[in-house]
């Protein structure tokens, strides 16, 4: 499980990205690079990290399911993810 502080920091970034999205697109359209630099650093979408919904793990994240590989495997084995079956040959 990821540290609670890291998960909270990432949620704070998501809120800030949404807050400044309109202003950021407006400044980009005008081509105002200096205005973009004055915006808060965490308002940039590239600072947001995809994390597992359950554990908050930042690595081995599967976008399609919103889970890390570990959580995905455990849920798939239990049959909790519809349409996913264990391959056997």
C-alpha cells in the first residue's frame, strides 16, 4: 500500500489540474509562455501520476482497469472482473 501522504498529494494535484485547465488552454492558445510559468507547478497535467484505485500503487498500473498488476491478478482470480478469464493451454 502506498503512503497516505502520496495518495493525498496526488488527489490534490488532480483538483488543481481541473481548476487551472481553462486558464492553461487559454494561455497556450495565445502562446503566452511567461503566463504559463506563473501558474502553479502542480496545475500541469504531466505532474499527475496514475495510481491503483485500491492500493495507490504507482507502478505497473493498467489503464483499462484502473488497477495495479497485483490487484488485477487477485481480482481476476476471484472472478470479480467481468470478461477476464485465466488463460490455459
